[in-house]
């Protein structure tokens, strides 16, 4: 496991291991988003992937992105999915089959990419996962063929700000000291819309960023969906609390839920920023050039 001092493999498992919960959060985003364009379609729009035979998806989950590849790849294409959760195997393999391709699922963290051959893939995908392993960007460039494409979707630094701002507020309200920067914001900052180009530039000659402005708007009478969304993301959102004040977790959560309900009642709705971005990268730098660009001696 790559040590990042933010979220462990166990934190990630707890957040995503219950597939129905993961699908619930997906459906909440779809139902309440102001941007009605599917971000997967945005990520793939205008790309000619008909020459892509070998595909690698890092943090593939149950195949939500994979299913959008139907009809886009070369006939006989093979998709390899890497994911920490064995429970995602069936869903991912079913998505590959529905898309009309062959595939395999490997239960592993993204660091397994180090074991793959150089220039072994035509397409690499990391959808809402690269912020967990930004240190592997050089490996992604290494395994990508010279004419290949790397697609990654990520958040803005300000995504979920209406929720994340309530965390230090609630900690103070019940007499606890908040951290200077909460863990979820540090995670977003590790690879976000705002820093993505800079972090990708040492490893790719061509980088295209597509902004995806969005917000989720919850009317007061349906605010329970927002509260349930927060609850199902609690192992990521409330990492600081579980680490520093585990015995007060219920108190902090309750305070946040009450505050969300109160704001929704006062305004008639509660808005959650959900700005994201797509990065499409081409022309991976060769090994020696990559090291030099990153400032590492060869």
C-alpha cells in the first residue's frame, strides 16, 4: 500500500464495500445535479478509441465507467480492472460483458500497476480515484503506449464545500479542536481540477482539461437524501473525527445533520457544490525524460 497518511485501504473499503450504498450515492448525484450531462460522456466525447485493444482501469469499482465504453473500443478489446474490493468483481465483469468486451478483475490497490509491462495499454482510466494515488502518475505514463490515452476524472478543491465547512464548525460547537485542514480537503487537493495540469505535466506532453461545473440542490422536503448521502460517505468525510475523537463521532454527525436540515428549512433548499473536471492526456514522456521533467537524477 502507498503510504499517504490520509486514507488507508481500510478507509476506502469501508466507504465503497457496500455496493448498494455506493450506487445510492451515485443515484443521489444523478437525481439532484444541476448539470444534466453525464460526466462519463463528457470524458469520452470526441475521442476516437477504435484502435484501443488493451485497457486498464484503476479503481474500477463495479464498472460504472466501464459500461460507457460500449461500442467505442476495438473489436475484441480487453479491459483489466483493478480495485481493492472483491465485492466489485461481479459488477465489473458484468459491465465488461454488457459493453461487449473481454476482461479480468484483479483485487488489488493501484500500486499493482508497477508490475505491468511498459507501454502495455492503449487506454488507462482513473475515474474519481487518482487523488488516492497521485504518486503513481509516472507509472501510468510508463504503461501507456506512445499513441495511447489516459483519462482521469476528479473533483475541484471546492467540491462539497458546503458539507466540509460544517465539519470544523461542528467540532467547535461541541467543544472539540478542529484540524487546520480536514483530511477530505487534503485528499481533494492531492489531485484536483486546480492542480491536475501541474501534476500531469512532467509525464505527458499533451494535456486537455474539461471543466464540469455542477451542484446538487436538495429541496427541504427531501433533505433526508442529502443526509443519507453524507452518512454513506462518513468514512471519508469524517476521517479527522474517527482518528482524533472516535468516541464523539455520533455527536459530531448529529450536529452536522441538524445543521444541514436547519439550513435547508431556512432557505427552502440546501446546495452542495459538485464541480469536477476531466483530464485527457496523450504523448506520455519516455522514462528518462519523465525523470528529468520531475527533477529526479537519472
